[in-house]
C-alpha cells in the first residue's frame, strides 16, 4: 500500500484537539472529527479537511484507485462546473431536485456536478466508434454537489462530498453483467482493505434508473439502513424491497437463513441501460455491423462517506480508532515531558529511525502533561502509540499501546522496526 | 522526482488523436491538447482532463506540493461550496464580479470558491491564539471558479481551473516579508523544475488588496504580458506599472540595462495585510501580550494555467513537447507493424524491462501505419521515442528520438536503461 511516509512533529501541526464539538453538530463522526482537528465545519453538510483529515482521505482514495486501475478503469478529471445544456438534454435539469442551479452574470446557466453522466457520455461518444473500443471504464475521484434540503449525518451525507465515480460503456447487456461481477469483486476488495465487512445488496434503482441497482452495505451498528443477509451464502437485500423477513429460509442457497442487520451504504452500481447514450444520440458499430446505443453503468464510492462510516464503525468512548490502512500516521510517538534531556533525544532518535524506514510518525513533542497527551492520543486514534519517558529509558524498551485493542507491549527500537516493516 | 511509473498500452488508452481542433477553439494550447486527446472541451473556459492530461497535472502538482511542503506549508482540502455569509462579511459578495452566486432551493445562498480567504481565515482563527502559533502557512491544490465574461486562452484562463493556493499568517510585517522571500525562492524552484525561466515582478495589487503584489512571469513568446527586466540583476517589473522603458539603466543595480519581453503570469503573491483578520475579528496575542490582527499573505500558482504555459512555450509545428518533469510518460515506445512476430515480442520485452525499472512507458502497440504512428508520437510530445522495428531487431539497437531536439541515437536496451535511470 502506498502510504504517505512523511512524518510530522505535533508541535508544528497547526490543528489542536478541543473538548467540545459545536452544539449544532449531532452526528458522532463529525463531532469526533471536529474535536480531533481532522475537519472544520463550514456549514451543514460542508466540511474542510485539515491535514489529518486530508491524509485519511488520500489513503482511502489510493486504495480505491488501485482497485479501479486493476480492473482497467482509466482515471480522468472531469469538469465540475457544467453548462446546463447537457442537463436539459437528459431531462435532469428539471427532474432531479438536488441539482444546484447557477445563473451567471453572462446569463448562461450552469450547475456543479452532482453526478457526471452528462459530461462522460459525450466524452465516450467522442472516442468510441466501434465495439472494438468497448468495454470502456472511465473514472475519477473528485467533488460532487447536491442541493440537499437537510444535511445531516456529518460527513456521511453532505452538500459537498468527495466521490469516486466510474462510468462504463458496453456493447451488450451480457458484457455489462460480466463487468458488473468484476467491479463488484473490486468493490468488496476495497472495503476489505479498509477493514470493513461489506455485502452487495439488491436495491431499488433510485432517481437514475428504473432498473435494479446494487448497493454495497457495511455491517455496522451505526448503520442507517436495515438489510437481510443470508448466514450461509452472499445473498443480501435491502429490507425496503424484500418480500422476506428475518428468520426466513434463503431462496438462493440450500440451508441458509436470513438474518437482519443495520448497515451503511458505502457504494452503489446503477445499470443505466441506454438512457444516456440515447439522449445524446451516441451510437457505435456492433459486431454485426449495426449502429447501436452502448449500455452504460455507473459505479460510485463515496470517499468522504466511507471516512465517516469508518469513524462510526470503529470509534470508541475515548475517540477515533483508525484501521491501519487509512490512519493519518502509523505511529503516534508520545514523548513524556521530562527534566532529562535524554528523553527528548531518545524520542528524536526513534522518530528518525522510524521515518527513515518509511513509517509515518506523528511525534507529540509538545510541552504538555502526560494525561493531556494520552487523552489527545486516544482521541486522534492512530493505530500504535509508542511512549518514550524516563521509565522507558531505563528499561531500554518502549511502551507500545495498540489503539484498537488496548493491548500493551514493550519493545526495543529494533523489535519495533521489525514489527512495523514486517 | 515522484513520477507515476505505471505504463500503458496505447491500444488500451481510450483517447485517440484527431486531425482538427474544434472550430471555436482559437488558443494554441487548447487546440493541441484537444487534438492530442489530453483534454475535452465542455464549454468556453471549462475542460475535462483525460488520462494523458490528468497525468501531466499530477506531475505539476507533485512538484508544487514538494516545494510547498519544503517551506513548511501544511496541506488541507478546503470546501469549494461556500456559504454566502463569510463573503458578505468581507464585502466580496457584492464587490467581486467573478463570484458565482447559487440560490439553493432552501433559499440559502452559496458560492463556489474563486479564492479561499473567506474559508481559511476562520480556520486560522480557530487554531491560532498566540504568536507562538505563527507563522502559519496552509495550502491546498484544488478547483477554483470564476464567472468570467469572456473565457479565452484555452486552459490558461478558465471559468473552472486548478490552483495551488497557500495562505500565510504572521505576527508582524517583518515576518511576512521574511516568509515572502522564502516563498519566492520556492516558487522560482518550482518553475525551474518545470523547465521554465521565471522572474518575480512587482505588479499592482488587483482586486484583493491595495498593496503591492508580486507576479511570477515566465518569459515566453506566447506571453500575454509585457515586462521589463534587468539584464544583470533579478529586477523585473510589469510594464503597466513601470515608469521606465526599454534601454533605461536599472535603478536596482549598477550597470544593468532594462530589456523588454513578453511573458505569461504563472503565480502571484498578495500581501493581504490585516484586511481579512480584521473582517473576521481574528486576533491573537503578540510577543508584548497585546491582541493583534495577524497579517496574511496569499500565494497562488495556477496548475492548469501552468500546463497551458508549458504547452505554449515548448510546442512546435508538429505538436506538443513536454519537459521531462511533467510528461505523461517518459518513453513513447513505438512498435512498427511487421509480419515478424519477433518485433512484437521484442517491443513487449522493452516495455516490461523499462516498466520494471520504474520508467513510465506508453507503448504504441496499435495496428497502424508507421507514418500515422510517428505523426501521433510527435503530436503527443513524450520526451523520448524508442522505435522497435525489423530494422532495429537486426541491428540490436533501438532508434531513440528526443522529441524536443530531434536528436537521434541508437541504443541497446541496457544502454537505454542506463540512460533513463542515471
């Protein structure tokens, strides 16, 4: 995994922790992220990501990028300021209520993208002339905007949010179905790498399509949705569209029973059919020499939403708990203030050695009480805390505390390096 | 330099070159970038960046990021959807004509950021309480939006564009001046790494401030501005605000003479004084224990603009010419179609060896005529073309053509590897 290896001294980091979240912030994820200095709230549903939050987002994005590249996705950066014309062409300008409308002083109308079908379809049309150019999958990671009536759930459902959106083009329905399976596996790999337990569920198509869609749900007590899943096979369905109930026998396998769980949506796939290629009169030659409208798919993963789900899933009473793969740093090096200069120089040495080995370290080199440092460390949620103090100096081993489990070990610097670079 | 090492087979790349640019596209940079498939035009002043264009942007961004990190800049991602309130607080909502105004269906007013003083000042205010927290430099790389009456110059002046914007906070004017020098050197290093010759000029402050500002100008025949610069010392001034003319003696050094040149602006620095900290009532304790308004600076580099300037500066009659540091790939491996399967397997071997050595390669493995392949290769502008053909097979050496100079060399694979990894 590509992990940002640059280490930071906490005395140089401009953010600080705070005791209280803003009163108007009701969601657990935003409360904790604000208190820990990961995000700054601009208004309901809009947040800025400060250095620690940016690092988490980048780690999530890199995992998503690697898995999209692995299935042949080609990364682009589409415009986010859109002319109104293609939105009128697809009807979304008037029918989709979350489309922001901008009237320019030139009297031209624009929107800021809440999705990119209106942009990507003409791009596909520009380059695809034959089935030989298909299948094609184009994706990007960038900002999306939705004119939500009420923004709630902190960073999990915003008026502005970061999303990976991929669009695929296919000659036939069979080819779409084949690619759907490939993309589904890539999605499940993403969630697994993030330390989450996810299931692909069948759901209703939503605003975009009348067809069935697929949602990816992370099982978490903090979930907003109710799902039924088979205890034996991968079958899973959003309770909203299920005709079955908890305890029923699974209809997809022999011997499975349906269990109920709360879950959070962390991705979706829409079979767009030929809706957009028809709207834009986008055709290409198929194998039989006929001009056909390619079938499109839309594959979304909310990056900021995923960050929120990770917070909700793992955080405990003391604060954030980051899975190793997305943590802003791998090690929180906590130096306890001491009259002995040796403690500081020992901490500096650990900082140097770990950083040189490519391990990202946040070094708490601030002049503060031990209790404050430990409370901050718990709140920040970095996976491994390494404590340097007069006590550890005399022992020759450092106290290493695993944030998630609370497990304590004592390791020498070489044991620590061995553990972290294994 | 951190270069994306992943190589691509051209037959898999969804973009293709085209003979003609759209008729409404008058700028050289956009014409070439569209013809070569680097960008897709959405409307005047708004472009999507396709895989090749995205790679160039990422390389520019990484160079900028490294130099901003080196001077202590802390990277964040600020919101781009802004509530109108802070814009009204600073007066910009009504006084800055390029501010896009969005009226939501909730009747709340928003804008999409054309600059981020309205967002970053409250963030600074949240965390800075004392001179001990200063100086502070916060930066981001992201999208900006301007409601331009006329968008021209292709990707060099858009309604949407990518920018690195850094904001600094200082206790005293002396400290701002000191940081300005540090940032100026970092800027000049960025341009040098991009292969450009840049100068820091004095200019008028523009919309943001009545104070003097600094512009960074790249000397290029395609430039939109006229500057006077000393042929002996670093002095340089925008002709608009100069009281001197070409041929005059330099007033900043002994023996220098002012020369005139056309140039393109590729960065700027504004001394914002206490305008924004006063507007937001942001104070902190200074060394004497008094509450003072910190002094702010704004440091911009247009990323997409820089890409346009690079195109304008280096492109020739045959197409794009990328400096090594920003090219989408380091090597364009051109396999000439042959009846001999050996040519293809030899090309595959070169592709594998270079890629494994961390060198990014675009491999033209398409079934096309040599003339078409060479014309495409010239248009794409990748620094080094390596040709594999029946002729090179029998010689045991590959024809290597440097795009910028046209220089031709013949190298074995090990000589090539030695050259590229040196």
